[in-house]
């Protein structure tokens, strides 16, 4: 009999109900069979078959790739039907299932598995035997050789029913547990088993028809032939299992290579750790929830979820990790990551549709996406799934250009874009299964914090806003002379106070490079919420000021929260805009002058130029002060 390990613990209620029903049916068949043979003499032939059923149950053939096993006991069970009737055949099948279940003894659910396997074995042979007997009559073992159809036809019906019920019951449990299609599970695990059952029926017919008529020698001959066939199949399947094992190892290596590439891309794009893993969990969970069983789509989705951002290799880091709004030109560069990624991956001969999913995961449902402007059902289903889960994870993760949003905020944005950016059916299903998927995707890191009110990103998953660019001359009137004895902190105070007379801001900070590592220290901070900006050093490339210092580019009207660290980064902040400009000190190291104002888009083009000019003067003054400090140290050393 074919058997398959089935998970009983933590299975859905419907699956548990089916398991209980099968065990109940098995108990009924067992009781009926024992009652049917009670008081009848025990035939020696039946006792031999029962004993052989136990023996063969301990030597099943393992099917490569899955936990399915079959043995010579199938032929013995069918022989018992022909010679002794369905009751005694059911008992033989039950004994074989008991022996075969020894492979699950280490399982904590061993008792449940044993009851289920025994029940399936007995029901699978008893039910078709009685149905065939009622429809076309039981096999007539006394028929002449010319009337062999009186044996063959009923036996074929019984063998077919036995195969369908034994494999179908196990497939049903697996389908209910996995919430997948019954047909898909059966094809994956048992589509070939009918061949073994047909071979068992031929052996059973040979034993039942010829052994009683010819004698012990014929029985021995048939047994030898059956044993040779069994050994041949077992040897062949062992070879297949070895080849399958090698294929699985190669597949694991292939998948590990994909993951390594994806992790390298994830590291380049300085988003929250685990982004690609969470996207894959969300995507595969959504695939299952949508009832997608097509192997090509499932495998393609599994790889595309890991590789969807491959093209970001070609996006400069100062654009990829920019903490502020992207200019139109910068966003055009960012958009190329889908086509570059598709081009890179097209060199790999994927046997499933990875490249289309990667290329089109930024297409919009209404046709306004990129790169090809596909619309509605023209967009591959895998790309539609990927776009939803990718955006959700982006919204609920800290990004260089904003803090993480809450789950409720992210869901609200998905609902708002449903029907325009995203497939409504995909969005609805994702929201439905989100609690379970979020639990699966939980990682060992601090939970995503809720951004302040109004912190949702303008444009959401895509950043298209322009940053101010101007070639107009800088405002004049800034002081160019500084007292010669001021300390760096005093210089910063003078500079920012004079700047405040011409430019409106609530808080300002001067960040200077540290000499011992790649980080910035707050040299001077003043204004509203100043204490919250006196935090641990800012690493180059992080936050607004760290990015500006790392790449030497100005950020305008970005979120001030991005320059905060620790608990301060998640508290209410009455500041809505930041203007951060770089300045260069000795040996090419850069610092940052940061101005924070209330309200959004508070800074203008003139403010940018005024702050840039001030930063230049600040750098000159700080350099002069550092030169004086070195000179004084030199004089003291020479004294």
C-alpha cells in the first residue's frame, strides 16, 4: 500500500475533521471485517498471506523525493480479495500498514499516523471490493480459462478503486493542510502509483488463478518472478533517488547563489536588513493564498522575490541612499533598475518566468507605470504580486528618505492605490492574509515604529519629486571676516546666529567630521528641540547629514526625523523640513550645516544658496581655527 507522512499537529480544522472521519471509517471496516469472519475456520492460505503482509510491510520501496513507500503487500492484499473476500483482505491490509508505520515511530504524532494509515489501508480495499461485488459480481476463481474476464474485470475494478482511495485519502489530508489543490497534490506525489498497483494486480491474478490449480511449484515460480520484479523496481528507484539527491544538491547550490546575489544587492541598498527575505515570505504566502499552483509561476515567484532589485547594482549609491526627494533626473536613473535587472537575469536560462516578473514589478494597474506601460491583465501575475508586497515592506521599513510607517498606515496606502497602481484582487487577498504573513516574516530586530502624523511618503513607493536646482547668484552680505581668537564652537555660534537674521529656521546644527572614524559629531546645536539633535555620532552615509557629508550634495526639504537616532527618532517632532548643505574642511573631509524648520517645503532656492555660501565661510573659519590650534600645540611642544 502507498503511504505518505502527513502532518497532524497544527493542521487546519477541516483537515482534522477529515482525519477523524477516516479513522472512524477504518474502525467501522475493522469491526465489520472481524464480525464477518468470526466463527469461521482460519484458512492456512489466508494466515500465510497475513504473515507475508507483515513481512513485506517491513521492506517497502522508498519513492525518491517524497515520503511515499510501496511494497509487495499490495499484491498480497489483492490476492486475499480474490481468494478469501474483502473482510480478510482488509485485515491483511491493516497488518501491512502497522508494519509500514514503524518508519514513523520517532514522530511525536506516531499514534495519529498509525491510526490514519491503518484506516486508509482497510477502507481502500474493503470499499471497492464491495462496490464491484454489487455492480458486476465478485471475482469468480472457479471460472474456466476461457472465461478469465470473470476474474480480470472485477480485479481491475478493485485494483483501480484501491489505488484511487489509498492515494486520494492521503492527498486530501495534504491538500487541506497546505491549503492547495487536491489534484495538484495528487499529481505531485502519486500520479505514477497506479503503475505499481497495476503490477500488483497482475501478480495477484497469477497467484490466485494458477497456484491452486498447478501446485506448490507454480506458487514458488510466481513468487520468484514477483520477487525479481520487486528487486528490479527497488534497485531502479534507488538509482533514481541518488540522481534526485544530486539534483537537489545542485538546486540548493543554485538557490544559495541566488540568495547570495540578492543579499549583496540588499546590502548596497541600505534598507532595513531582511528586506528580500520578507518580500519572499510575503510573495510566496500570497501565491498560496491566491490558489496559484502552476509550478512555473510558483518557482518564478520564489526566485524573482529574491532578485527583483538586481538592477540596483547599476544605480549610484548617492541616488540609491539619498535621504531626500529625488530630482526628475535622479528618478529616471532609479527607474532603470528594472530594465538593467531584467537584462542581467536574461543571461541566465531560468526554466521559469523570473525575468518578466523582475522587469514589470513597477508597472501600474492603470498603465502609468514603467518600463513598458503595461496595463491590467497585461502585467504578469507574478509582477503584480511582487509590486504589492515590495511596496508594503518598503512602507513599513525605515528607508533613507523616511521613517517606517505603521502597518495601518501602509494598508491604507495600498487600499488608496488599489485599482490604480495595484491589482485590486491582489491587494484584497494580501490584506486578508497579512496577519499570518507578518507573523511568518517576524525577525529578531526592533519592531517598526510608527512615523509621526503626516509622515506618509509623498508618492509612496516611488519618489518623483524634484529637488530645487538653480544657477542664480548667491545672496550677498554675509560676513567674511571672523575674530581671530574664536574657538570652533564659538565660530559655529556666530555663523548660525548671523545666518538666522536672513533665513528662517527653528533649529540649526553644525556637524563636523571626526578624525578617528567615518562619522560626524555635533559641534554646535541651537534652537527648538536642540537637545534631541545632540545624539551619538552620525555615521557617514546615514541620515540626512551623514549622506550629505558622504556625497557632498545638498538635501532640501527632507524629513528632519532622519537626523535623529534612538528613541528620539520615533517621538513627535514639531519640525517638518530640513535643509542640509556640505562644507569641506582640511584634507578633504566634509561636514554638514543642517537647518530645520517647521512646516513642509519651508526652504526656497534662495535659502539653498544662502546656506551654501554660509557653509563655505564656516569651513574657512573652522580651518583657520584648527590651524591656530595646531600652531599653539607646536609652540608648546617646542617650549
